C-alpha cells in the first residue's frame, strides 16, 4: 500500500513535489497557509521574479513543464554592468547559447498548482500548520477565524519555506537537532523600472543588470510586461544604510549620486523606497532533515540560502528530482529513500549556501574590478578550448545540472587557487592568451586532485 502524502506549504517546491509524487501514484494533499493566489489579487511573497537556470529546468522537464515555462521567461545571457562613471559593460554568463531565465514567481507558482491539481493532488488553502504530534501522526492547522483542524498523516513533507513551522515542530521534539541561522547585515528592497513612454523595455532586455557599488548593489531583472524589477541589496545599519536613508531628500541625494543612470528610469523610486519593505536575508542550515520513514524537510525549509547565486528555488527543485530518482530505485521503502535523500542533498545544500554567500562579494564588488574581469576572460577562454578540463565555477552551478553543488564548490576552490597564481604572473594582462600559459594552467588542474 502506498502511503498517503501530506505536504505542508504549496509554494514553488511543495507544488512541484506534489506533481512528482502524484505521478508516482501517491495520494497527495497540500496544505497552504495563504489563500489561493490564482483567485485573489495578492503578492506571491518574496521577490517578484526569479532566475531559473538549468537545474530548475531539468527538474521541470521531468514533469513536462520546462517548455511551457521557457515560453513565459526572458533569457538573460549575461551581466550588464553599470559603473559609477556612467560606462557599461556586458559579461556573458557562459558559452554562446547559455543563459538563465527571468520568470515571474507568481506565474510559475500558479502553473505548478494547476498542474498539481490536474495530477490529482488536493490543495487546501488558508490552512496554517501550527503543530505536529509525531507519536500520533497528527497535524494541526489553524483556519481563518482561529479555528483549529487536525489531520492524520502518514508521510509528511515540510516545504513551508525559510521560517518553516514543520521544521520547528521537528526540531522541538528531536534529540540533538543541529540548527544554524545566519542573517547577513544587508537586506533588500524592491523598486520598479516601468516601460518607456513608447512601451519598450527601458534597458537591454536579455541581461541581468547590476550596479555594483562595493558594500551594496542594485540589480534588475526583466518582466514580460516590459518592466524591470530592481532589487537594492543594502546594509541595514551604517553610513549608507536603510536606517540612514530616512527622508525623501536623503534617498534622492543618495540615488542621484550612486545610481545616476538608473534614476531617470525609475520615476517612482522615492515613493517605492518608503512604501516597500526592507526584508532580511537568512541562511538556515539544519540536521537531520528526516524522521524515520514519515517526515522530510525540502526546499527552503531544509536549506534557506541568500539569493546571490540565484539558486534557492533551483536547489529546491533539484531536491524533488533527486527524491524522485530515489523513489524510482527503492519503490515504497521510505526508510531507505529518506535516508539516502538526506545523505545526498545535505552536503549539496551546505555547498550552495556557502557559494551563495561568496557570490555576494563577487557581484557587488568584483564585477567592477578590471583584474577580476580579466580572470573571468581567461577562464572563459579555457572553458572554450578545454571544456572537459576547465568549467568556470559559475557555469558548474548554473549550466551543469549533473555536477553536484558540493563538487562544484570543491572544483571551484581548486580552480580559484590556480587562478590566484596565474593572476600574480608579471604582465599577465599582456601574456594571458599565450599557449604556454594555457598549458601551464591545464597541467596544474591535472596535477592538483580534489
Ligand atoms: C530576494 C530574493 C530573490 C531570490 N531570487 C532567486 C532566484 O533568482 N533564483 C532562485 O532559484 N531562487 C531565488 N530565491 C530563492 C527562492 O525564493 C526560494 O528558494 C524558493 O522560494 C523556495 O521555495 P519553497 O517552496 O521551498 O519556499 P517558499 O517559496 O517560501 O514557499 C513556502 C510556502 O509555504 C507556505 N507556508 C509557510 N508557512 C506555512 C505554514 N505554517 N503552514 C502552511 N503553509 C505555510 C507559504 O505561504 C509558501 O506558500 C530568491 C529569494 C529571495 C528572498
């Protein structure tokens, strides 16, 4: 007999998971705290658009959704850098034809919910999980008007996001539960670049725009309605910080000085700055993710990461794909499936969490540094000429869905240490294209095992 499955949280990951499990013949019910976003005008939660890359697409492909989602996403081929002096530069993300996709969080979530229902999953909205009794296998939900409802559950997945109630219930009643939570000192606030008066995109559409300013940055991703959603990643405290920009004049003065080419494109930025919240960014690492054969955390509930590699959702989608492969291998043996799921995914989630924190420094600081740009050029050339031997760390994470995050972290660190030596070579700016340099680098990769 297949277990009945209860999924807590019908966000991006919970909805995708329900499709995978329904396709495997399980009876799935999803319980979601919010109302049905397909019927109500409501915000889809954090961040309006997201970068979907090859890992996420691979997971969507397995349930036949990748093509449909590609049609409603905008390819971003590289970073479009806006320097303080008004100059701009384009840095390709990968090889010709490789790109990431800007997709609306709400549209993606709604499509996943539609597909979940088409596959037979039930979605119960306005059901907020408040307690789990692990001995009796009963979940308590709070309904509107504070009414409480209990549901029996055989196999439970907690996919209720970074501040997961399911995780808390698991943690409170688990001996030796490891928990690490770290807030970075920057938060984020969303602003908008509307279309031009003639209805066009106000900037290059097929790019992720970045205004790198060392301690902070502004980024912008395109939307299908020809707007851009900008996100200001900015310290909460300090000289240039959310707490210091507390008057219209200070915001105006700061933006005009810091993002001079963006200001004319954002007619409502001052009003938006005060009406939109400054939200925090957290990394959560925890262990164990599973409880015998009856419970597992998945997505942000298991591993919340900062958004600087654009991988949080992609990683959660990959959790679903890996879990599905384990079901394929071990049929209904959930003790084995959940044990192997945790053993495989935990090191990968830890790795992408660390990679994401490191990428903040790269995006806000290094993308404007000529030496760093030269290093990226050298790496891109090596990748073109020796694709089997050198894959830049960004490409491993973003365009190589079969390289595990933990492997990408290790390989990336090894390559970075080689590149640090290369960048110290006298006259590297002149000699970087020399064959001997390339051979020297490649010989180092071969001689330096992980
Ligand atoms: C600013 C920002 C930008 C980002 N950009 C990217 C990006 O470009 N690419 C990328 O891959 N990732 C990105 N991410 C990360 C991405 O948003 C998350 O990794 C992803 O949303 C995780 O999906 P999830 O389903 O696990 O959690 P969530 O999307 O948080 O969904 C959880 C669901 O559970 C529900 N819920 C919560 N509590 C309860 C409860 N007690 N009972 C019932 N239901 C509950 C919520 O209402 C929600 O619907 C970004 C994140 C942020 C903050």
